[in-house]
C-alpha cells in the first residue's frame, strides 16, 4: 500500500503515518494539518492480481482563532475496498 500526494510518494514522518485496519481499510493520518497539505491524495494497492487506486481531493479549511488563521485538525482516509468501485 502506498500513498501519494499530487503524484509524489508520501513518506512517513513526525507528521504523517499510515496504517491498515481490520477489513482492509487503509489510513493516512496527518498531524498538525497545514494549508500546504491540501492536494490530490492517491492510495495505491498492488498485488499479484493487479493494481487498484483511489483518489481523494483534500482541502484544508482555515479558521480564525485568537492566534490568527489556523487549519483545523483532520485525517485523510480511503477505503481500498471502495477503490474497486471508483469511490473514495
């Protein structure tokens, strides 16, 4: 399972992590969401039977706080089982 943002491989870091849950649900978690995290995310699964891909567009919504404009926290998630139906 691989995640891409705007066709560039997303590497795990202190802000990003990936996991696969029971039932094949694959998650990409992004901590401390920033405006630059917006973009087209793709989850790509490959095995001996082929490749499936699910694309999701993510927008980062900013909100006004006492500290200025800050993005809301969030998680990008895609269900690989849904990728076969072309939904995300």
